[in-house]
């Protein structure tokens, strides 16, 4: 267990190119889906078809993530413009 003297405050969150990161991850998920699609028969025969559908789900959720972070980024910029 941690001693009280070892506890520290959490560091400030890092801000970076969030929209680009989510977009890149979404593209990777779709590329993985398309790369596995020609081998779907093998995956299905070996009970690994869920790998293909996991990549598709990752790409779909990534599209929702892109929409979300774009809205968030616009709201942050709007709030900064209103504050100044």
C-alpha cells in the first residue's frame, strides 16, 4: 500500500492533436478490416471471424470518435474566443 508521503497530485492532462490521432486510429482499424476481408473464409473456418468484425467495429466507433473530438475541439476554440 502507498504511504501518505508517497502520494502526489495527478499531472495536468496532455493536449495534443486529438483529431489527427483519432482519425489515424480509425484509418488503421478500417485498413485492418479490409486486409482481413479476403481471408474471411479462413477466419470463419477456424472460429476467428470475430477478428474481422472487431476491426469493423473499431472503425465504426472511430467515426463516432472523430465526430465527438471535432465537436469538442470546436467548442474549446469557441470558448477561448468568447473569453478573450
